[in-house]
């Protein structure tokens, strides 16, 4: 059946278009440098926000009633899947992402849950045969069900650790079956509320053990997708263990896991951690750990994870700048971990929201490419650090200098001159590029 009968395939019409159901900047076949926009951006639709969310918030009941919502259980899951593939094709996205429970209902037992999942994954595989859409990543939801109230791999209850292992084992089998390019670990309730009842050392050791088991099992079944950790500082727990990229890196180093993981950076998680989106992408990039992106944005006035569609050009431009500097995202992509606002309850809003996000990143890509082509920031930064290219600076970088030679140098050169950092000039130049590039 057809679910979005009012919408035809979304095409690129260019910036002069007034058609709300058309791309103004995202032109999948347009080349930017050596790759097409589609290859650079690798957009993915998030199953949970687009096909299962219903507008519920802590103060109100659902506002969104989709045509498939009249069904229940497996019938609902099957209808959603059909609607999802229609949506992917009309939006012309190359990827999608899901949690196990978004795509298939939980049963009364783990056996029944797995049986449901097998049936839905079989159907998904059929749809994927005739569609160009591929699985960017899947993951296990180990935060919604009450059994996870103390966490999953960091629960105080070993039975929950075992259950979680079974969920991720199944998730990796699904990833292999559907040819997922990545597998994501967002530590939904891996954290704590109070140290009055928490053995943080044991919980983190257990998380390290859990990740090693996952790595071993992926190897055993021959799943060669990229493992991704998605940092977030808080919500739902007060202290999420994978706080930000730097904290995640320390965890991976401590438990000897760095070679098996990269990061999935979410914009709204970055800002919740008190960082910019660019900071998190940059930190991952300079450590060779930038894997994928959950493309959304937060509301600077609200202190929680609002998961809005990304429309802030400043942020998408600087994000694409980091991604281009990274040489692309490899197996990763830009997943819209974003939901339409509660009053945007009509089906058409799902399209408008994705078009807004895709155009914002396409434009960001164009501007970032031009900035790099012209060496605007590169040349400035290169010059700013030029003192490390010769003389005493070169000695510092090469390891030739020590405190003795540096003291001798400083005693002869204590009349230091500095150069301006030119923050305002650079911001004005960035604005020029945003407006005109
Ligand atoms: C939650 C979040 C998740 C992960 C996948 O804040 O971002 O949806 O992306 O579990
Ligand atoms: Co996310």
C-alpha cells in the first residue's frame, strides 16, 4: 500500500525553487571536489524518530497519528517497514539506522523477541534487495525496558549484563545479515545517579569486558562493520560514562579497545557536554577516531536533548569542514537522529524536516569545500604556528630541545612579540563565505 500518497520523489530544483518538497542545495549527483554530494554526505534516516515517535513528551500524549498506527504488534511492524521503504525512496537517501525494538516488537520472552526480529529482518532484507537503501548501522535499545533501570552492561545485576550480552550478540548477527556498515553503542543507561550506591570501578571494568566480548563475537561471525561509541554526558543518567570523545578515548585506551572503535558524534550530545559540535568532531578527527555523525541540533535555551533537525548553517558548515579535513567519514554517514517538533504532527513534516537537514548539510559542504580550497583558515593557522617550523620551535617539535637549551634561549630572548589571533576578522570572513560561497 502507499502511505505518503501526497508526496512524489523529492528532486533537486535549486535555490530559486519555492517548492517545499524539493531540494534547494542537495543535488546528489553534483560533484564537490572528487566526490558527489551523495558520496560525501551519506545521509541516513533514523527509524525511531521518523516511524515510531508519536509526539509524546513528559507533559502530553501523542500528537502524531500515522496511517500505520491503527495496527498492532507484528502487523504494525510490517506496515511501518513498508512505509519506511517508501519514505527512503521518496527522499532518495542512501541509508537508514534502527534500534532492535524500533523495527520489531519485544515479545514476552527473549526467545519470542528474537523470533519476531528474525521475521522482520527477513522482510527488511527483501525490501533491501529492490531498494538502493543500505543499513548505516543498527544498535540495541538497552534503556527503555524496566529491566535496564540500573543500566545494561554497567548494571549492578549480573542477570542484566547477561541479557544485554544476548541482545548485542543478536544485534551483531542482524548487522552481519543486513550488511550494516557500522554497529553503534550508545550507553543509554550506562552511567549513574549517585555514588552513594554505585561501584563505578566495577561498572566500568564490566563495560570494558562487555566491549571485548562484542569485539570477539564480531570476529567470530565475520562481521567487519565499524564499531562506534556514541558519547553523551547526561540524560537519562546524571553521569553517563561515555561523557564526550575525550572521556570515551580514555576508556578505550584503559581497556585496550582503541583499535576496534571509532566515535559516532551527535551534535546535541556535544552541546550538552559543554562543547561545540565542531569540538567533538575535531577531537575525534585529530585522534583518528571520527567514525560517523548523528546529525541534529539542540536548543541553546534548553538543557536537554531536543534532537532537532539540523538547520544551523554555521554548525553544518563547520561540521563539514571537519569531515572534509578527515578525508570523509569512511563507513560512517550523517544520520538524522532528529525528530519533528510536537506541533509538526503531519506526515508532510517528516519530509520537510529531512529536506531542511539535507539542504543545510549540502550547503555546509559547499561552503566548507570552498573554505578549504581557498585555504582561508588553513593558511592563517599555518602562519600562526610558523614559529615551530624553524629555530627553537623546530627543536621543540623534533625533541631536540630540553629545559636547559630552552632556558638558555629564553634568557637571550625575553623581549617577546606576539601576533594577533584575529578572531573577529576570521569570523567575518567565514560569514562572507556563508553568504557568498
Ligand atoms: C540518544 C541517542 C540514541 C542513539 C542510538 O540520545 O542519540 O538514539 O543515537 O541509541
Ligand atoms: Co544519537
